[in-house]
C-alpha cells in the first residue's frame, strides 16, 4: 500500500473530504489472468447451464434449482469466498465481486446463488464457532447443503429489529424453544440450513440461531407468486415450538442485529456487482436488437433517440463498474491492513467491509437503479417486442425490480448513507467539520475561476473539488441548523444522499479514466474521455437541483440566498456538446456490439 493510501483511502466515506490519487484506486483494466479466468468460468457456467434453462427455472421445475446449485458447487463457485481450510477457494474480496458480476446475469439463479453464498453462508462463516464452522461450512461450500437467511417477518421489514419471533431457553438449558414466523425467505423451499433471527425471551435485541430444516415444528407456506425472479424460491416459514440446541446460538446473545446488519453490508455491495453483470448483458441485448431492427428504411440504431439511450446505458454502467471495484479494492486493502495489525482473517474481513458500509450502501442504490434504467430502456428500444414474453429483455425488466427492495430498500439505504457519514463525523472518525467550515468561509471570498488547469483531468478535479463543497456546505449547515431533528427531515437527507452517491460515481469514473490515460491505455480522444465529460456535465446539474431542494427545505432569507449563491458557484460547469459526445459514445459501443472497452 502506498503511504497516501494508508492514510486516506482506507476510511469509508472519506471520499467526500479527501482528494484521491488515481494510483490509489483499482480499476477493472487491472484484472490479472487468474481473475479473468474465474470470470470466464462464471460466464461459461451461466451461458451453458443457466441461459438455456431460464424458462424451466422460472416455472420452478422440481429439483432443478438445487441441481444447478450443485453444479455450481462442483465448479467451486459456491466456495469462492470461503477460506481453504473449509474446502473453499479463499479468493480476495474484489475477486468475489468479479465472480458475482459474471454470475449476475443468471436471473433467478443469481438470486438463489447470492442468497446461498451470501446471506445464507456468511453468518456462519463470520460469526460461527469453530465447531459450527466445521459442521456447516464444508457442506455449504460444495452445495451439499443449501442455506437461507431469515430476518424479515410480516410486521417487521425495514424495521428489522422489531421482529416477534421468540426463543425461550429450556429449563434444563439444553435447547431454545423457537416460535414465530418469517416471510419472503429466499431459497426457503429447499434450504437445509437457516440463519434465523429471534429475540431470546424479553431481550431488546435480536439473537441469531442456526436452524436445520429437519428440526421438528418447522412448516412452510407455498411459493409466493412474484412479479419477477419467478424461479427463485420465496416462502413464509413458521416455527412452532422448534427445539434449537443451545450450541446453535450464533455468536452471542443479543448480537443478532449486528450480525444481520454486517451480513447485509456484504449483500449490498455484492448486489451492486450482480446488477453490473445484468446491466452489461442487457446492453448487449439492446444493441443487438437496435442494429437488427429497421424502421423507416434504416436500422433504428441510426436514430439519435436510440443512440442517446444506448450511450446512457453504457455510461451509467461504466460509472457503476468504476465505483464497485474501487470500493472492492479499498475493502481488500483494509482487510490486509487489519490483518497486518494482528487481527484474525474472518474478523478483519468483516471489519474491512464494515468500514466501507457507506460505499456498500451507495453501490446497492446506484447499482439497482442503474440496472432498472438499463432494462427499462432496453424494453423501449425493443418497442412492442420488449413487451413480449418471448423477448429476453421482458424477463430482465421484471427481474430487475426486486433489487431496489431487498437488502434494505433504497430509501433505507439512502438514509443510512447520510446517517453513517454524520455518525463518523460525530465520533471523530472523519473530520467533516474542518472542511465544512472552510467552505463556509470560502463563500465570502473571491471565487477561483479555474484558469490554471492545463489539461482536462486537472480541470475535472477542480470541478470535483467544487462539487464536494456543495455537499459539505449543505450538510454542514443542515446539521448546525436542525441538529437532532435532521434525522427526521428525510427529504433533505435524500437530497444529500443523492449528492453523495452521484459524487462517488463520478469521482470513481474520473479516477479510472485518469489512471488509464496515465498508463497510456487510452488516448486523449478515447470514448472514456467523452463519457467522463458527460458524467460531469450531468453531475453539475443534478447537484444544483438536489442542492437547491435541500437548501430551500431548511433555510430562507439571507441564509438561503448565500447558500444558493455558493451552490451556483460550486456547480458551475463548462459548456460541452452533449449530442455530439453521446453520439460518439453510442457509435463506439454499437460497433463493439456489447459492453467492451478495448
Ligand atoms: C423476493 C424477495 C426476496 C426476499 N428475500 C429475503 C430473504 O431471503 N431473507 C429476508 O430476511 N428477507 C427477504 N426479503 C425481505 C426484504 O428484505 C424486505 O421486503 C425489505 O427489507 C423491505 O421490507 P418490507 O417488505 O416489510 O417493506 P416495508 O419496510 O414495509 O417498507 C415499505 C416502504 O416503506 C419504506 N420505509 C420503511 N421504513 C421507512 C423509514 N423509516 N423511512 C422511510 N421509508 C421507509 C420502504 O423504503 C418501502 O418503500 C425478500 C423480499 C422479497 C420481495
């Protein structure tokens, strides 16, 4: 790790106050041969085993999903993140994200896979005792046993700590008696092992238990009928006086909520990876149709309105990819740093991911909304065919929608992004105050007009610094003015959150392009440069809008005027020709026929 990176980048949320050097970020152009090979195996698996069976999967053909998971297990795909001592491959975090990306275009299979390897397996891997790990992890690693995660209840969704499922310790102290009901449980139809969250007696906080399917007293409702991901098993589960051996308590009593949240952190960034794969696949489908379909005597891919859509699909996906792997590397670096300081691997992994929980939430929101955008425009590009159940994009459209709901709804994640950031500020883990005050005083001074920036990259860094000031100015004033009540002002929090998300994506895009330029992977006129210009041009306007909404929601009179002036100054951006740039971007990607940069 470079010295700079050690000091700065290894703090989650720090992007908003720090200047990151492009040398300190990982970019997807840097995958090594081994990583590319893993990606290829995942890609081949989806193309050969899953895609031909999508209809059968969606009809929930008896036993099919289990068989496919077993096949994935044979290839080692279920054990990528599992350490070698438990039969796993033990790849680093960002490589597990890469695999998730390539497995992400498998529709319902991807959901079953994600639930098994993520929220299903990881609670035991990261919080289990040695005996628990020895008993379950090797079987989960091969797919012999399948896993599920039971947090949600009919009356406890986003408010996950409010569940009613209850466990009472038996008189002799040998087992807990579990009673309650869980809802929306992915893999519920066939999982052998469940992590069930429940409160022990009158505890305020959840605890977590490992529950096996064959324990007496467990019953299931029939499969839910869903809008999309129809092939993924989703059930309600009932626990009626189920005896859970005391040794199946996971971690410690009252630690369940913490487990639930930390596992969700991982789920969120992995969701970001999965939807990246879905977006890339859908871009390919969009281009293919656009090129083939002719209207008014020409391929519709020649029309500006269609090119606009393809350009947008591409640049949103590029930004997501840049941000995802930047965060992935940060997490790996943090894990390494903690291990070097003496922390044991699985604990370091959890802590490393927790440090970047803000970025994980950003990627969940940005990723799910990127895919929703991409599939929506894909349907539009397909016209009536997009609405036909015979087209591939019809399924993609339906299957995408769930991503904004599970792993914490996007509203909850947006709130969390700001909440976690402010908390880090409050606790002194991030110094938000000094830069916020600096911005406030800068408002009184003469603006810098961006005259000294010789090249585009320097110029964009100048704009980026200013963009970050808009958030610091607004969040700083909102905290000062509203104090404790800010946490209830959700409209303002949403605005600030949107600003943070957009800045993270744009900065990651800039750093990637800058690094590619520096290493001469691309030239000054590359499509990546054009894409970057659009991202920044759009960002300026988005920040101006979110910022104005936020300011006018809590300030008026001179105070509002002052901040609006500042907002105008800090979101000032040069003029570009958006039509020409998007045309070039679309032409580039249409020619490739798929999401490809080389
Ligand atoms: C197909 C599918 C698979 C799933 N798989 C699993 C699984 O394997 N395991 C599991 O435990 N759960 C699973 N879930 C549950 C999922 O995580 C929840 O549906 C989700 O967390 C939202 O909870 P809810 O449905 O109760 O919605 P609610 O919490 O009732 O939310 C309804 C709306 O209100 C908003 N809202 C709620 N609280 C607030 C607030 N404080 N401020 C602002 N807005 C708020 C939400 O954002 C949402 O828009 C799954 C769900 C589905 C549909």
